[in-house]
C-alpha cells in the first residue's frame, strides 16, 4: 500500500476543532486492520537496527509509535503535554500560531546510548517535532530520524527539521 492508498483512509473534517481548521481524521485508517497493518509494516521497513527507542508524541503519535515499537521490538518513550508524566521531566517549549505549548519526557527515559526515531501522526508547522528533537537531545540521546503519517506541505514544517532526516507517507 502506498501513500496514495493510505490517503484513502484519511478523512478531512472541515472546521474541526474550530473554524478554519481542516482536521485530518486518521481513525478510518486505524479502524481498517489491513490498512493499519500495512502502514506499520511500511514504517517498520524504515527503522534501522541503530534505533534503540521510539519516541512518540501525544496523542495520536502514541498509537502509531506504540504499534511501531512493538513491531520493531524497541522501547517506547512518551512525549507528553506538561503535567501528564508522574516523575521528573525535561521540558521543551515551542511556538504555536496562537501562543506556545510544551512537551515533556521523563528524565530517565533516554540516555546518551540511545538512538531514537520520533513518530507522530502529522507534520504541520514543525514546532512540535522540533521540540521533541530538543527533548531527546537534552536527555543526551541522538535523533536518528522522524516519521509522520501525514505532512501538511503548505505549512513548511520541514524547515524546522533541517538537521534531521524524516519520512512522511501522505503529503497534503
């Protein structure tokens, strides 16, 4: 199944969660066992032996990241919004079009020995992905690359990821 075929399972929802936004609903892809399986297999084919952990970004990135970590027999690290992790954390703040937000990971989740692949559902402006890269590096890990199901090319998120290889399966 190619990116074009995966696209058939992603539905645009206009004006969600607010006016002017076109939300990319991936639940039809997740609900289809063949499409979801093929996506994870395709993503797994791009995970090298060098990768020690998969870092997934809240919240839909958790779904893809956990399936990929399981498939590749890699550890899973959760990158969450502030206040969601129970132990000491590293934090990275990033800009949004309407303010700022932050991501956190546990201080014990990664070491200098780790080589990570960051996974999320959508690459939009790149701020979230860039913050996840900073968190991993703050913990001493090396970012090997990033994978996204969807890339919203018109938002030019790749401009914030110049130092990192990445792969997206659907370009929109």
